[in-house]
């Protein structure tokens, strides 16, 4: 998925062994899905290109459609064009796999976060928008969550983990217990998850 087109060149003469020396005319080859309906291949992800004689191409096409990922068992049948009832079908299918690289991305790189300061009862505290983490491949979505070492400090926070927002807001006016004698640090870790890759970056 999102990979350049992959070409599989084939020659019709290599698909079968003729059992007769008689020239019965041209051969026809049909590729189809190995399912109960022998359905045609999905033209969004497969191209059966026969423009070059002796070097036909069954290509896997570029796609960004995640719903196309999966395994595709494929068979073909061969027959003389003039005698379509005399058909030979591949016994065991070959399989083309369309994989989503974001299920197991190469890496996710956490951004460097900056320590923030909040004064209790400050109703105009500036929210903190943290820098975006970077996935490889770059198009893989990242899910943001966070943890805080001292759960009492969570009362101050409102977190928006939307990848386009990535924002902590600060607000608290119930009492002064959370600031200790004068100030107190709360260590927060931001977790970015893409597939099974989980980098962590923290600030206090």
C-alpha cells in the first residue's frame, strides 16, 4: 500500500504445456479471484496489461485505500479461444498480499517538549500545544495520549489529543493544595502510538 506499482511480467506460452502439435489457434487466459463466484480482479489494485506480446503484465497498483488491504488468492484459466469449453484451470492459487505499512511502521519519533508553568486560579493561562511526533512512513496516523506521575495534578489539565490540535489546557481554582508550599512539579509523559510503535516524550 502506497508503494510504487509492482509489475509481474508473464508469457502466455509459459502457463501451459500443449498436449497436441495441432495448431488450434490463439490461447485465452483469464485471471480471477479464488472465491465461490470466480469474480474478476479488483481494477483499483490490479492491472492486467496485455499491450506487449510475450511480456504481459499483471501489476499491483499504487493505492492509499486502507480497505483494500488483505490477501488476494488468484487463479487463472487457459483455453483455446475457438474452443472455450476445453478449459484448464490452475489447481492451487497464488496469493498477492496488499499490506498496510502503518500497522507496523518503521518508527515514530517523539518531539522535544517544553516545561510549562501554571499559576493556580489563573483563568487566562496559555494552553500548551506540543510539537507533532513524526511517523515513518510519514502518512501513518499517530494517536496521542498522556500519563501523569502524580494523579492529583490531573485536576489542572484538559487534554485534546486530536492529531491536528495536540493541546493541554490549564485551569484550577478550587484550592491551593496542588501547588505545595510555593510550587510543585508534575511530570507528564506524552505517548504517541502508530501501529505497534510507541515513543514517549515528557515535560513537567
